[in-house]
C-alpha cells in the first residue's frame, strides 16, 4: 500500500536552483561548549624569506590556521581559511604579511581570536671552521601569530649542535662522551631579528656547532673545541639565556635543549621561559 502511494513521488521536496544552500556550520549548538581552536592543519604552501645577506630564499611551509569558536555556534567555515590565505598572497607567503593574514582570518570568520602557524626548513650556507668548505645546513623554523584585537608574533628556531659531558671529562683518564643536541628558542622581539641571528645564539650556547662538510683539519678542530668546552644540558640553556638577556631586541623567550645521550638509553632535557626584566 505504501509503495503504491509513494511510487514516483520524491521523499523530500527538491531544492530550487535559486534557493540558498543551508549554512549548517552557522546553526546554533545546544551543548554550550566553546572551542579554543578549530580550523585547518598541514596546508602545504610556498614561503619566501629575505636572508640576512640581502638575498631571498623560497621554501615550503606547513601552515595551520585556527579560530576560537563560541559556545553557541555549531561549526566554523573551513574553506574560508584557504580563501583568506590565497587572497592575501597569490604567491609565496612572506613573514611580514603573516600578521595581516591572521587579522583577516579573524575578521572573515567573525572570530574573537585567530591563529596562524607556519613551520618550514630554512637553509644556511655554512663554512667549515678550518678549511672553509661550505655546505648547506638545515634549521627548523616556526612562525606563530595570534590576532585578537592586537597581534602577537613568536619566532621559533631549532638548531642541531654538539655537547660534551663535563662529568665524563672530569672522571675519565682520557676522553669524554659527547652527543648531538637539539637547541630551540622561541622569542618575541621589539625589533627586526633575522633567523641567522637566532641560529648564532643557539650554536654559541653549545659545546660546539655541527657542520655540513668537515675535512680532517675541521674534524680535529671540532673534536678539540668540544673537549675544551664541556657543557651539561643545564649549562646550554643557562648560557643561551645569558645571551638572549643581552640582546635588546628580545622581550620574551622560551628555550630548551635536548641532549641525545650516547651512553644512556634516555635523553637529557632542560627548559626555561622568561620575560625580560622578570626573574
């Protein structure tokens, strides 16, 4: 009987082509739970940066974009993040435009707060300490911007380096164990700071930097330099803190070092966060 009545009759009324599509994301939500961040992650996008020597470098970034979502709104409009990104670039994104893009995300999605993050590999041509042989070193960089009426911009750089254990040197009749370490600094600045500037701070805090190309005279220099400059993971972050305290461009920092132990099955780690002028 039911089949006879409904045969040939659509179960729902078809939407007319001129009717507006329903905006499901804008519907109210009855659970009354606000969300801190909602958006899109791992957008692959080109990035162009100026280098300290006056050149340019183009790399590929993984970009995350988020907004805060009020308790009364069901969802956000994901496509609008990409619309804003493409409207404000049309070409590789550059760091100086990130605050503008973040503000535009906040406005387009009618949010109280928006976040923009870009993570990428940055290359520096680095000469070996004795022979001067050059090779490309890669560093991991992250730009993070928040817009909520004002904008906050944080630059993070991570550099590989080497550390030699002071205890091992002290208690051993000859030799000392050493290991690779990863030193990272996130900074807020009041003036222009190049990625290269922060890399130099990071590498200076280690026992010795690492290099892309080393000939035998360079390897001798690196080995002896590390032995003359032993550091615990605590020494690395403290020495880095002293350097950043002396840099007037930096107003806030969060720094860490992870030492990938060569004689233990665990790693050593130290971290500190400080606003300049506060203990």
